[in-house]
């Protein structure tokens, strides 16, 4: 999606299960509004599975990387 500059997903242990949390860095001048969150969830549901749909989508200023360029 053009509105997304970068992202990272984590699994968090939650109530004897794992919930998916998506951290999103938006493109310049793009706000992570509810309609964008809905479109993200729909795209993930259609292209992956309902199990992969994030429970939370949170904005971040940047996605940190290691010296080797791996997201952390």
C-alpha cells in the first residue's frame, strides 16, 4: 500500500493465545486513520488469512533495525 512506508508485526501472548500487533510507519503526510486501518485489515484477511489480521494497529515514527538491517 502506498500509504505505508514500513511496518513490523509481532505476536504477543494474550489470554492463553497469541494476538497479532502491527506497528505501522505511514508515508509522509499520511495519517493512520480508521479507514486506513480497516483497509489494512481487509487486505491482510484477503491475502493471508483471518488468523493473521492484527488485533491492534499502532502508529510508530520509525521501525528500528539492527546494524545488519534486520527489523527489531
